[in-house]
């Protein structure tokens, strides 16, 4: 029997045996409502125990149930927008693609996340779930800094800790629905109640649909650019509630269906720009237009189920264990990116000739169709960026078939289990010790195909004589086993002093093997996976290990002031790029255009050392609270996503930035001058610098990618009664996100493919004319205003809302393809105004 199946059996059996009745009455760990506290205090679980937010020796941002209701926040993107020092990129490629940046540490696309997601005490293992609603939320905690020693895997930058609704003692329920611009519908509903004196249930549903903000002009202004539909069902049964033995069973199923890759291209070729300014464009001023002839789609299904045990073993001794199974399948279809390199204008294999004829026919049929400059659709396709008077200049995602298609697949199954023994007898010393196991099976594939005008066949490989012949295929399967042991101890001799030490040791054992068949690209005659030209693709195996300590200190000179400091090590496992990536990059860019870029087939683990010191407190009878912190983090081998486009098609890889320094300061203040009125503000500044980068040596001294220079949050909230049982509420939030680079290459000039093609073309221009410069790819600072107001009673509510009320235009993401000479950019969301009604019983 395989190890994973044996562990699954053992874990379930362990839960069953440990659930034998015990006598003591205990409150479940991780339930904020379970800990006694003075009125108005916020109880959090930031150290795997219930304590006042004021007492936690770290920066923690909290959204209570009331704050969630007043802001309308439901998912990670909403929480991030309310949190200083945290930014997010999500949904720019696909629904499961989410990168959260906390104080300069970013989760690289195609690598593991840097932020742990913990729901009701259980660590989620698939980053595809990071920006999805997770049931009926009761509280959200955003923890900053390395949390691996306490919360586990992939918590190098921080953790998002969610508490959802537990069964209620009487039958209760609620429903909420909203309608807004662009045919945007959102609804939630739940019912909860008892099943027996010591058992209860929660059943919740979620639905969201929108036509999206943008139109496809090629298909009659259809709303097929950023449309989406998402629904989910959550079920929960708790047995033994309020007793010494509690079992918490949860299951969740969700589906997402929508568009993908809402990108435009922007060039960064200053010498070309002297002839046509569109070749050297400020990405912030780009006019977005969408005209793909392929309907972009993104489909995702996800299921997970978990069982959690809270068991009182003896006086002051508790066992907490859980098992989790997760299965997420997603794919996307989109137009291609290779038109400028003439992949589909000629064919080495006659069987693919119908793709060639389709390219010529669609070009002729769409002559004169308006596309973004410097693109142009002429009477015939041409094999280079410069087009004669009757020819075409293609960009990616064009209205013709000449740019082909792309199909991407990501499937992942996880099984994980954790067991934790907790000792807390109410004295000066409490402790925890435990172990964790995770098994991952993942399949990832990227397939480029020719567009014959007959749509996309959703398979990774299609034969040359098919309606969608494959021209490039990158596909691998991965197996990962993760083992970890951990422990922590906290010493609190009195009300003034608190010291904690947590330790964790992680081992990640990874294997990968190719799924690419031995076949040829029917258009170039080369191997279908370009890496095959440099040798056989053989199975890979690597092991990544890390010791992760965390130390915390707290001193309270007065009951209202907390001086604190902490230090910890963060860790994220290394992994594998598609085999042959290093050789392909060397051949296509290093040898051909003398590019100073270096990629490895295996990328290294990322680890960081993070210090934080601060002071938090409350004044004037809690009418004024504040949290001031400073931090310094040194990141080693920071993982970073790179995108390469060339005559071979496209290639996605993860590289390492050898050393990055991050330092900054953060201040949050909340004032409650009178009952029902609250003002709040926070500011974060992060100074980031690349100290060493063997992947791109010329980038030393640049800023850390995806890191905003600063964030500013300001807002106000009012709740006032207007009559018996009716109150009015209003809230205004302003979020300013500072300038942001999305690549390690920033103000540098670099050679591009055009630097190599120009000297050998009919133009005979010197190579430097084709060099790229990326100083215009930084996203400008932008501010977003969200407004919300309404009426509430004990049972009913109505509200109006305006997200991005001033309709600020901004960029969601900029992905430079450095050696191509441009960037792929996606726009942010626009103004959304709507109304929401709710009822509860």
C-alpha cells in the first residue's frame, strides 16, 4: 500500500479512536468566541491560541464580522485592499492565479504561494483557493511576517486566518443579494442550527455573476473579455459542541466559469518609437482594446473535505488533529501570442497546410480592421514586425487566425494531515508540539496550437492533421511529499512580560516527469517541446529542507501599551521548470542576442530572515488605538516568475533573485471620538533593493518586483440609530497604492529578439536599434474610493455601494517579456455601483 494511502487510513483511524468520550468540558481551540474577554475586545488566534489583539506581539490586521458586513468584503482581494503593506494580483490570467505581496515578499506565479490560507484551523494547500469565498465568514486575521513555525507550509510572507460560522443553538439563517452595473449579481445564503443537544450544522451557498467591464470589438462588442460566473456550496457538521470531544466535518464544492488572459501588448523599443511612438509606450497610458477571434475561457472545479478533532486528553492537555482532501481542476483557452514570428504562415508538414491557408484567408477578410498601433491588418500576413503597405503587423490576441491558440491545464490533488498536542494548565508556561504530512499530485500543461478557424480542441496534444494541430507542448506531472515537525513554548510569568519560541523543520521531496510525446512541430519541423532538441527529458528528483525558528517578546509597561519584537525564518520550497528551459533560453537569447539572462531547469528554495519591532496600545479609554512597527527582511533566492516569447512560442519559468533587502515602517490608527463614529488610517512604506541577482546581473540595485513603494488606507464609518430598531450606517474607504515595478528589469536597456533580427533582415540596421528599455513599464500610483451606506434592523438590511466610485483607471498587472521587447498588461476593475438587500432569522 502506498505511503499516502497508509497515512490517510491511519489518520482517519486516529481521529476515530481519539474521539472516545472524555469527561471535561472545554472550548474548542481557534474559536474567537470561546475565550472570555472584556466587552469590545477583539479576540484573535494569531499564535494558535485565543488572546486579545492588543496582546499579540506582531502586526495583525483584523476584520470582525461587523467590519465584513459594513465593507462587503468576501474574499482575499477585499481583505488585502483594507490592509496596509499588502497588495494582490489576481484573476489577470485565470481564477486560480493569485499573488499576494506582503511587505515585499511576493508569491511567484507557477511557484508555491508565500501566504498561508488557514480556514477554521485547517491549512489549505492549493493556492487556487486563495481568492475564493470560504463560507460564511465571522472574522479575518491578516498576519504579516514569517508564520511557518506557527501556521505551517508556505507562510513565508504571512498568513490569512479565517473563522467561519459555527452551528447555532437555535435554527437561524440569512440571505443577502446584490445587483450592480454590468449585470453583476452576487448572493449568499446560509442556514444553521442544532441536530441534537451536542451537534449542529451549517449549510451555506454563494453565487456571483458579471458580464465584466470590457468588450470584444471583433465579436460585435460581446462581453467576453472579463465575464465570470462562480458558485459554491459549503457544509459543516459539528458533533460534541461544548464538550471535551468535538468533531468538525466540512465539505465544499465550487465551480468557476469565465474568461481568461485579459491582456494587451505594449512595446518597449525606444529606437522604433522614433518612427512610431506606439513602439515605446507608457503602459499607464495604454488604450485598452480587445479583439481576439478566440473566445477566452477559464473553467475551474474544486472540491475539498476535512475532518477536525478537538479532544481534551487530561487536565490542561488537548489533542487537535485534522485531515484534508482537496481536488482542483482548471483549464483555460485563449488566443495565441506568436503572430509576429510567423509560426503559422508556413508549414514544414503538409498536413498542417489548412492552418496556413486559414491565416492568409482571415488576414484578407479582416484587412483594415482597427487594432492597437503599431499593429495593422493588411491584405496578407508577413513574417516580421515591419509590414509593407499591403501587409500586416500582428500583435498577440489578434482578430486573425495567424496567432494560433493556447490551452493550459492545471490539475492538483492533495491529501494532508496535522496532529498537535497542546499543553496549557493556566500557568506561566504553555506549549504545543506536532507533526504534519502533505502529499500532492499535480499535472501542469501549456499547449500552443494552430488556429484553422474551427476552434480549440481541449487536449494537450492534437495531431498535425487535426482541426487544431499542436505546435508546442510543455507538460509535466509532479509528485510532492512534505514532512514537518514543529513545537512552540510560551512563557508568561506575569501580566507584563511574555516570551515565545516556535520551531519547525520542513522537508519537501519533489519529483517531476514529462508528459510530452515524441512528436514534431508541423510548422518548424523541430521537436514539439523545444527542450527536446537539447537532450532527452528525463525524470527529476530533488529534496528541499529548512529549519524555521520564530522568537517573540512582549513587554507591557502599562495595561494599555505593548512593546514587542519578533524574528523568524520563512521558507518556500524550490521546484522544477519545464525540462530544457535552461538550454532553450541559452540558445534563443544568450547565444543569439547576447542577453544577460540565466535560467535553470531547477529553481532553488526561497528562505528569508525577518525582524519586526513595534509598539501598540490604546489611549483615552480605548477611544484611540494605534500600532507602529518597523521591519527588516533579507530574502535569499527569492522566487520570481519570468515570461519568454520567441520564435519557439512561449515559455514560463521561475528564476531566483539571490538576495533582496526589504525594510520599512507601518502605522495604523483608529479613533472612536463618540459612540457609533470611527475614523481609521494606516500607512506602510517599504524600501526594497535587489542586492544580488545571478539570473539578471544588471538588475542589482533595482526594487523588488511586485512591491508597492507604499500603501495608504484612510476611512470613516458611522452607525447611528434613527428610530427604535432601525439604524443607519455609512462607510468610506480610500486606498492609495504606490508605484510598482513588476520585473527585475526596470530602467535598464537590454537586447531583444529584434536586436538579433535587424542586422540579418533586408533593413540591415545595427543591433542596438532593436534594444528594449523598460523604464515605462512601472505602474503609477493609484487611489481607489469605495463607498457603502444603508439601513439595518435586527432582521433586515438594505445598502447601496459604489466600488471604485471615482472610476479610476489603473493597471492590474504588467508582465514584461524582456527579450521580446514589450509587456503584457491587464487593466484594473472599473466603477461598480449597486444595491444590496439582506434578511436574517
